[in-house]
C-alpha cells in the first residue's frame, strides 16, 4: 500500500519533497527556540524573522510541480499564516492569483519577497492593528513580463524620511529583486503599493 505522504512505496519525488519540507520545519523550529533564549531583543527579532522565512520556504515545497513551482497556490496557502504571525491582524488580505508556475531557480526568491512585502504591510501599514485591506496580485503584464503587486490602504510613509530599522525589509526586497533581474518600485500615496516586475515566465 502506497503512502501519499511520500513514504515507502510512494512516488520518489513526493518522498523527497516530504523529507525536504520536514527539514525546513525542523530548522524553523530550532531558530524559533533560539529566539526565545536570546538575551537581546533585536537578536530575538532577527531569529524570528529567520524562523518565519524557513517556514515559508518549507511551505513552498508543497507547491512544486514537474515544470516549476505554483507561486499563486503558495500565496493563497500562506496568506492566513502571515496574518496569524502578526497576531490575527484585523486587516484582510485578498490574493488575486490563480496558478502561476515559476521556475525553480526563481521560486524561493519570489516567495521571500512576497512574505516580506505582505509582512511589511501588516506591520507598518496599520500600526494600531486596525482594519484595512491588502491586495496581492500576481500575473502577466501586456509587455510579456510578470508582476507581483502588494497594495495596502494603510498609513503609508514618507520615502524622504530618514531610514530606520523598519526599512530593513525593503532593503532585503530590493536585494532579492536583483537576483531575479526584477525591477522594484514603491508608490506611497494613499497607502503603499509595492510592485516587482520580472521576466516573462515560460508557457
């Protein structure tokens, strides 16, 4: 009898994905435990960030297909997880994406960018935890490229204001965007709209 979780007698590819996801889960748990023992609050915060990133990459494994990774499916799965990480935030998140297959070489980077942008919107767009709406879009553009858009109706921010620790997430996004040869821009009027445009995906 085969094990649909990837056990003995199951599909070897499914078994490898299952084992990989388990490894990510273990690493995430270890990072979270280390954060609880960290004596410095900033060190604890950074370890929690690492734990969340590892957990997100583990979830990505469940959306691998023969031709790449379904990033749209990943976004739909992770949305409630990201809200819980921010204390069951009152802001609603709507994902406007069906199945969008991205190459393995880009999937992890795009997943982390999405996590960071949505996390930033939840953490900084609604500083008092009030209600709001975050829209996440993923799909093709008329010019043949693909875009990931995260738009919120929160308080926004002044891009000319001095940088602080909260801008670290945007620095990470800009750095990761170069890895997928993407273009990243922000609009900060009436909330924040973050847009990553990257090369068109294979048919």
